[in-house]
């Protein structure tokens, strides 16, 4: 109902035009929630992944990066990232790496004990699939994501 009422368009406009990082963080979180409810295709059609990647590139706050990465991980969890622009791909990978870092830090500090959102949302196959990407900056972000995921407690004892 939110999408039908124009809410997604408004949220994407906030990412596109607002400079206030708090507003952008909340908008990214709302987009992540919408993406969990079968709205992935429309978010992609409305350039949502590009706006999220731009938000990640401009963010200074770790919570904003986590929120953006969560939205991106939900979108790419089912193979939705079809864009082949290296800049967008690199920002997606950067966001995922930053999100994995936040999760790993929260886990080691005892703040978070639950399973990784990246793994639950199905982003791990996409991360692994792109681990051997030819572009070094992209591959570096993917490697960082894998390292942080490996530090998460649920990965202990697994190959």
C-alpha cells in the first residue's frame, strides 16, 4: 500500500535531494523494509540501487552505511543487482563490506548475537559469486565483506 500510495517515490526523492544524512538514513531503512515485501523490482526500476550506492558514497555515519548496506543486501540477495556499471557495483560491494564490518563489530562487542542480516537476506551467494571480479577495487570490497563475515560467530567452524 505504501508503494501504491507513492511512498517509494517519496523515499527515493529523499535519497536524491536531501543532504541531511539522518533523513537519508531513515529513507534507506524504509526502502530496506519495502524491499523485504516483494517490491524489489520496482525499487530497481526506479533507480533505487543507484541512489542507495550514491548515499553510501556520500555517507560519513556508520549507521547510515549499515542502513544503506542492508537495503542493498536485500536487493541483491535474490540476484536483483543486474547493473553492470562498475561504479555502481563498487558502491554496492562497499556498502556490503561496511555493513559486514558493522555486524562483525557488534558481534565482537556482544551487542549482536543473532545471525548476520547479509546471510539471512541471501547476499552471501552474490558476494561469493563476485569474489573473483576482475576489477581490483570491487574485489577489494568483496574481500573485506568476506573477512568481516568470517569474523562473525556463526561462521566459526565452517569452511
